């Protein structure tokens, strides 16, 4: 292991505490000079380490997508890339290379971020973009996976940031009327077992960024939770908290909690299906996560998430 990585391990294990250069040098059997050089390299990598003259080093913040930081946070193996077209593609590449699920892959930015229904997902630096690959055996109710992912993100965001979130069926998360999280779920089917082999849950959180960079067309729809550099929570902390919540939710009953957060219930909506738009009223959500719609004239329909999107009016 490089001295830099060893110093990082020490500082991570005592985050927020002042650790003397001599103590680190003694524990790693190296010189204080080597510790000082390693700290400079870590600072260049983006770790916020303050040096306190005569007393030592304090790791204040570790918002760096490095294997050492992420593996200490995540409950499953995690891969990180600085930049990619899409973590959905990275996840599939890793599967093709023989990596075993479960695992996650996280990126600092995406230049081809993918959204639902063939849309794109704006993914600049400062956001959290990751895909979690889950084996089918760990998903007792595949139909509810997407719903559980939005609840996982909502719970983790509320716990770590104190914001109140609301969910737009099926899995967009809103804060103060603007979308801050998008989720895309893809299944890989086992043709022989005719069941779900694996699922890839892609989650994008607009954690922090520069509001003036938001493209004009989506400016009134999406928002960053924090302006650039102002997030109290790191990308790794948030992604790992969402991942833990997602695994914890599998096999439990969570539909009532989801229902309570789903702000679409009770609203007049426009249902967009196969290019056709129809106005209706969302009067409920059944236990399978289907949104219940009543159209003018009394016709009723239970919508499943697949190829449908809704707009609230
Ligand atoms: C949507 O809002 O329509 C879904 C957006 C999903 C975005 C995430 S970001 C991580 C993963 N990689 C992608 O390309 N898409 C998902």
C-alpha cells in the first residue's frame, strides 16, 4: 500500500480529530517527512485536511470518490469513476467482465446520463450518480423495487440533510416543488429461469451545483439541493446511506410510508402513455404501487410505472 493510502486510512479512522504527524509516522514506520508529503498529495486529490502547526492534521471532509473512502462507507463492493457516459453502462460493463452482484458504481459526472422513457439526465460535477446492481434473489418483490428505491433515497436525504422530501409517483423526489432525484431501474431477465436475474437501480441526486448552469429548459423543474461546495454531506455518504436503506427495505412492508410521501395522490393529473395524453384524477395507490386513476366519465385504471409518465395539473 502507498504511504498516501496508509495515511488516509489513519485520518479516515479518526475523521475530525487532530492526529500528530509523529503519531502517524510511528504507526506506519515511516518518517514525518513522508507523512507530510502524503498529506500534500491527499490535499491535491481533494481531501480537506487542515494542518495545525505543532499539533498535527485534521481530516475535515472527504468528498472524494476514492476506493478507500467509498469502501469504508458502502455495505457492498463499490467502483468509482471520475467521469463516464452513464453509470448504467459502467454497471453492465462490470457485469460483462464477470463482477459478481451485488455491487455499486459511482461517478463524479456523466456526459450521457440516462433518464426514464429515453430522456437524458443532466449530470454535472457535484451531483451523486450511481447504479446499484442487485441479484434477483435479494429482491423478493421485483414490482416494488422502483418504489423502494425512491423511499430509500427519500429516507436517506431526510436523515442526512434535514430537508423534507415528497415523491412524485413513481420515483422522482422533490424538495420545495423541484425535482432533486431521478431513478431509473432496469431488469436483467434469466430466460431459463424466466425470472429476474439482476436489477440495476440507477440513482441521480442533484446534491450540489451552480444553479446558473442548469439548462434553461429545465430550470423551473429541477434544482440542486445546495449551491456548489455547500453540501454538509459528501457524495459517498449520501450514496452509501441510500444503498443501505434500499437493501434494508427489501422484504419489508413499506407501501404505507411511500403512500404518505407520494404527493400525487389526490391531484388532477395528465397521464402520458404511448404518446397519448389523458386527463384524470389520481385517487389512490394500491398495495402493488399502482397509481389509481379515475377518468372523466368514471372509467378507472391502475397505472404501473413501466411506460407511463404523469404530469400534475
Ligand atoms: C429520470 O429522472 O428519468 C431517471 C434519472 C436516473 C439518473 C441516474 S444517474 C445514475 C444512473 N446513470 C444514468 O445514466 N441514469 C441513472
